[in-house]
């Protein structure tokens, strides 16, 4: 049996479809984000600007966060030493979970090794503990939520993306006495759109369902204390389980759920993904908590983030680039073809020292391949103009489409008032 060729053929199939993935070898430079050193396949070095990081606020290099990690490692060492149950529950981890519960105004929090694991474990464990449960899941939910739904083995019902009428129809078809769990995200990060959270909570109330929201792309970035879209809209208390990551807006690593004590105690006690794995190291917990606490008390990063996102959208749309209309900090540029998307990304890196990873299937549907741009508070206005120059040049060279009709933001939608720099604080 030629085992090797089976794997090679599998990978060749991806090459044929133009979705073989090449990872960029990057060295982020603390204090200089979004600048980084890029090394090509021959280890040649170049300084580049990253425009696709999920370290949305640059907290991964924030001095308070870096020193929390350094100091805690110095005092407590590096590993956690065990699973949560067997010697791995460190003081910084306990404090982190309290800080997260407080962030979302919930009774308790539970930390996992990643956001992916928190969704898989959270959804599957909660659903399994509800006898004969039906899970209602948004069609565009993240792979980790889909994994949780599958893993639960419970009946599932997929509603059309953000379609409340469809969700109502599906809820109405299920016996009122059966337990129900509605799973959705606040911000869908590929299109940058926001869920109708209030309407979903209303339906949950009407049909007696539990609600589970993934706020991964919103925590740290929205709401007065960084509690996410649900905080901004005053809806945190209407959602039963709020899930988030420590790896994006908070700039570190790990995932979590927050909920009432009964739910948290049950997941803690039943989720294999939580029980049978080593806990996060104390230094990482301390860094994450420093980031969360900083963002609770300080709106500066959030404000600058929104400003730079609005500026980037307006500048790129004004240059005739196909910016998808979004209400959030995410700036998708539609290309619509895997090969061209990769070519655009390669050219940006080779000619302009700008790194934007192409987003391809299965992350987005085929035919909607795109460049997904994530401005941060640390991208200067000058960098935004450099980006425009580079993109216009690439779009012209490759003759890429400029106007996907229904997905164009017009610069006129943005008043100049949107772009003035508000005063620091809040
Ligand atoms: C990134 C992401 C996750 C996973 O979070 P990690 O901490 O990176 O594992 C979960 N949900 C959504 C919507 C995401 O985009």
C-alpha cells in the first residue's frame, strides 16, 4: 500500500482547486505592530505591514499585557502543571474567570484552551444535558460551533443567516415541551455583519429556548467595557451563555464561556474538552486578565479602532475598490475567484510589502473569495493611504472587478464627521 501517495494526492486536489494554503512566516515586532519581519521560502527577510491580524486592538504588544506575562512567568514559572482538577488551577486562572464573569455580568466564567474548544465543549455539553434537545443554529456559524452541534449528537435545525422569520418558523415546528438551544454569533467576521440579537432573545423568550452567543469578534471592541455587541445593546442579561476568545481583541490566547453558576458548574463537570487537558499557564492568564481589565476601564483603543476602520472603508471605497458594506471593524474586499485572490495577495506582498492573506473556501463560499482587511488602532492614517495606493495598483495590474453591485459601500455614506478624531477617554 502506497500510503504516502494517498496524502500527496489529497493535497494535490487542493492545489488544483487553488486553495492549497501557504502560511506566511512572520516575526511580529513588539512595540512596532502592525509592522513585522516576513521571511520567504528562501529565508530572505523583509519588513512588511500586516493588514489581516485578528489582534484587532494590538493588545498582544500592550506594555501592561506583556509585563503581566513576564512578571507572572518570573514568579510562578511557565507551565500550569496539570489539568484543572489535578493541580492546574492557578491563582491567575481563578482571577481571570472572575474578571470574565464580571465583564459579561454573569455569575461565573469558565476558561478553555481556545475559543474553538470553548464552543465545541460549551455547545455540545449544554445540549447533551438537555433531554431530547433541539439546537437552532445560524447557517453561517463558525466551524467550532458546528463542531459543537455535531458533537452533541442532538437534533439540529439550521436557520437562514440572521433570518428571524425563518428561526420563528423552525421554532414553531418543534414541540413546545422540548428543550431548545439557539446558537448564533454577534458579529460574523467574514462579512462583518451583526445578528439581530434582541429579536432572537424575544423569540427565545416566546418559545422557551436557551440562548448561546459567540462574541469572539466583539469582545474587547464593543460595549462600554468591551463586553461586546450584547453589552452595547444592553442585552447581556437576556443571553444565557456568552462565549468569547482571549486571542483576538484581547491579544493573548484561550477561550471562555460565561453563564449562571448552574450551567458553568455543569460544563466544568461534564465537558471532556475541559476536563482532560492541561489548563492555561498562569502567565498567559495574567496577561489575558491585564488586557481585559485595561479594556474595561479604557475606551481609547476601541475608539481609535472604529476610527481607523471607518477611515479605511471610506478611503478604499473612494478609490473605487469593491469594499463590502459592513457595520463593523471588518473591511472585506470582494475578489470572487480563488486564483485571482491569491494572485492579489502575492502581489501585495511581493511589490508593496503589505500582507493580506487571501480568504478562500471553506472559510467563505466558493465564488466569494476575498481579501479581509482588519485595521487596528495602530495602523496610522499614512499606512491607510499606502494601502490604498497598493491596492489600486494591484487591482489595475490584475484587472480585478471593481463593483460587486450589491456589496459596495459608498464614500458618501460616511460623513466627514465620522472621521474626526474624538477626544481620548470614555
Ligand atoms: C476565531 C473564532 C473562534 C475560535 O477562537 P480561537 O480562540 O481562535 O480558537 C470561535 N468563533 C469564531 C466566530 C471565530 O472567528
